C-alpha cells in the first residue's frame, strides 16, 4: 500500500473511487434529464402560443354539448367536459373489470382442457387457442359487432330467454332492480356476508394446513353471500322489486319495440367489445395456465393419487396452488393488455375514455391536456393492477419452513 511522506496510507484519487464516479454519473444523468424536460416544455409552450392554441384546464368546466350512449351515472348534453371524461373513464373501468372476469374464467377452463386426456376436448381447446390468438383483436371486435350483433332481430322484434332476457339490434334488455325504503339493509347484509366468507376462508385454510381436513368453503360462501341478503330482504318487508323491460307489440309500427328507460339496456357496442376482449385474452391466459400446470412436477400428482385423492381434488388442492406461482406474473401482463386494448372501442363508437376524449379534443383543441389525461389514466390503472397482482403473488408464494 502506498504511503505519504508522513507514513499514513495515501488516499485514492476521486477518479478511481467507484462511489464517487457513480454519484458523478448519476448527477450528470439527472441534470441532463431535467434540462431535456425543460427544453421540451418550453418549446411546446412556445409552439402552442405561436399557433394560437389555448392551454390550461379551464375547458373541463365548459358545457360538453354532446350525448353519450352509455353512462353509469346521470349525464346530459348540458354536462361539462370533465363529467364527460369521467363517464368515459368509468366505461373503460367497467369494460376492463368485466373483460378480466370472463377472460380469467374462460382462460382457466380452456387451459385445463388443453391438458385433458380426452382427445376431442383437447383438440377443441387447441383449435380455439390457435384460431383466436392469431386473428387480430380489431378484426374480432368487428366480427362480433358487425357480423354477430347485426344479425339479431331489429328494433321491432326480439329474441327472448325465459321471457326475462331479451336481445335485438338495440342491445340486451335485462330486469332492473328498484330499491325502496329499507333496501340499504340488503347491501349491509351483503358486505357482512363477504367479510364473514373471508374470515371463514382463512379459518378453513389454517385448519386444513394443521389437520388436513377440508371444509366446504365454496358452498359456505355461496350460502352466506346469498342467504344473508335474502334474510335481510325478507326481514325488511321485501323492499325491492324487479322492473322488467316492456316490449310493445301492437299499435303503429314506429311505436313498437322496447319502452325507453324501462329495465336495463346493455348496448351492442359494450357486448361486442367485452366479448372480443374476453375471448381474445382468454386464449393467451389458457396457454399461461397450461404452462403453469406443466411446470408442476408430475410427482406431485402421483403423490396425491397415492394418498387417495381423485383427479378433481388433486388439480384443485395440489396442482393449481403450486402452478399459480408460475401463472400470476404473465397473467398480470394479460390483465394490463386487456385494459389497454379496451381503447380499440373507438373503432365501434363505444364511449370509453379514448372515444369521449377524442370528441372533447376535436371540440376544444386541448390536445396536450387530453393526451395527458389518457396517459395518466392508463398508467394509473396499470400500476394499480400490478400492485394488486404483486400483493396476491406474495400471498401465493411458497414459504420455507
């Protein structure tokens, strides 16, 4: 080791100190990024001023002046642009949630079917996956909207199921619940039932880990979630009834059809978009599920069979819990893709965030603000989805004893 004239160890040059070099390069990178951001912002502001394009967020309070065919809360043409964008946001979230729900169910069923020993089931699942995932999503949206939902009866006719669910070119008509005084107790009972189901599920899991004894958790949860609200419904004097769609079959032709604002109308744009997203994403989820199951050692299945478990309980209790460690990370990516792919709704005029935002942009010219809202919303939805799935992945991870 080198020493100075006093005999003390010589200090290394800052250029040769890894920590000093690292801090220097990080500082240079931060300065460069801040400078780049400043240049972009100042140039953008200058270009907007040069072209007389207004900027700011005041336009959100102005009257929208256009209608929206689907809204989850009251909206009219006299509402503001901000309200219109909220309608688009909630429609986007609705499509994402419903699409993820059905895509997960279809994907798991088809993925398990891909591993079936039954040749017919196996081949059908294989053909589904190869056909659906190799056809562009936009074409599938067009197929469901123009080929399928345009082939149903016109507005003066209908297809009915159990005389309760009706379908025509105007959409699907469903009964609408009408809540009366005291109906809030049904909601409270439902919340209590869900909490009770979670508590019982945790108890059943710990009991099974300690004793190996199973508890009929599924039917217990069904009984709680259905039974408690039904009891509250009876105790409160049945404070809810169903408003069924009313179809007028007689009279002048132009007056025939479903009455407006009676029952629930699920518009065909929503049906086509949700069906296409769920079916398309399910094909990818099926392959993820198949790969996850095949990643579990076959010895686990043989050991379960040696203990007397049948195929169904073996898959549910042994294989799937271990496969989830492999399934969850790529499954998260598919959830994110489905949420972002919902922006293709603009192709069939479904009023999602991008479609409504495009109308607002055309009317106001606030391109920077609208694009910023789009980016912030989809980034937030993606981060929230990733955070939830990461939390769930940690719960499913194996804990070494």
